[in-house]
C-alpha cells in the first residue's frame, strides 16, 4: 500500500469528527494548515486538538489544502461541495475526503469536475470530540469508498486510514446506503434501547441503572458479536409466554409509549430464536399470541 506524501490538510469543519480526524492526520505526520469552525464548541475543539491552526471561512481553508477533509452532516455535504466548486476553491490534484456514512463519492462530483480525487472515509465510531477519541480510532474500522475501478484512489484512501491507526474496509458506492443503514440501526437504536431500559430501572427504584446494566449489556453485546442468534436468552427465546404478557401489562401501566417498540423487537426476537432452534416450534405460537393479544385484546 503506497503511503501518501506529507500533505497540507484543511478541515471543514471542527465538529466532533473533523477536529479529531484532523488531529489524527497531524499525528500521522501531515500538517493541518487551516480549519473552519463557528460555534463556541467548534472553536474550543480546534484550540484543544488543533492548537495554532488558523480558523478561516471554508473556501479559504480549501484553497490552502492538498487534502480537504469535509466533516459535515450528511444533508449539508452536497451543498458544501457545490458551493466550494462555485467559489473556485477546488483545484486539480487535491484529495477531497468526506466523512459521512450515508454517501459514497458521487456526492463529490463538483470536486471531480475540478480535477480533485474524491474519497469517502467514514469512521465507524461515535465521537466525543475530545483527545481520548484519538486512542479509540485505533480500535475502529473506516468504511472506505473510492471511484469504481480507480485502484490508485482506493489505495490512497486505505493508506490514509492506516496512517490514522484504524482498519480500512472497502464499501462499494452501490452498497453505501445498506452499509450505513446497518450501522445506524445497530448503534443509534441501541442507545435508545439502553436509555429506555435505564428509565424503567429508575422507575423501579434502582438508583444506579448504569451499574446494573453495564455488565449485562456488555456481555450480551460480546456474545451477540461472537455467536449471533445463538446468544439470544430471555423469556421470548425460552417460550415463556406468561412472562411476555406480564411485561406488556407493566409497560402499559408504567411506560405505554414503549409498548410498540417492545412488541416489535420481541416479535423479531421470536422469529430469529425460532429459526436458530432456540424457541421451540410448539411454544412459538403462544409467544406470538401473547405479543399480539397480551393485553386482553381478542383476535379479529
């Protein structure tokens, strides 16, 4: 894998991701020559992670850079690419990288029209925007996308990721939407699920839900990653329809807004458990009936 030459890096913008990746590139030997950041939090991150780097408008940042890092929200990326092209800030030979998970390189078409090399380098990690993220990068993967058939571009993207200490994984342009859906479904909805479990424990009088949930959920995640559906436990997988009905009743009383999610996830769990041979075929109908009619509704 060819190692990129030392590059002048411009960071647009110094949000949680941009500031950290800018610092990671600087640690790899590149030079961050400029960055953009407007909010108080962004300017503070720049001071902490990119000390001495001037904060400039995005077009001026890009003009100074060999490697442009666009660390923007998904929906802002296309407009920024068009705006930079219209401002004449892009030039041939630049490497233009974005960090969005939902997009591949097609969104950078305005940069390509100016002769730039487009790359999508998406870190599969949640960021705090603090220095500890630099160490966490070493444990994560990056979804790398380059133009189809441009092996040199793929190699440049992979080399940049390796330089930051992470593991590159190729994700073709056409697979990008499915890739990002998988990551969002797993990580974002996991946060919601954990937060709701903690809320229920607080309602049950547990003073430190994190202390109770931490070991349980850490073990469940580890087992799921190692063993897949074979890691399923609990009343649904065992076929304990009575316990499932009790859960529905307690949620109806204490947290009715959680009922639809519980039912949907339990139904998905039942199907996966049955296919994995964990939920006995003779008990599966009872679990399904409990989920559909567990609050006393009668079937149509």
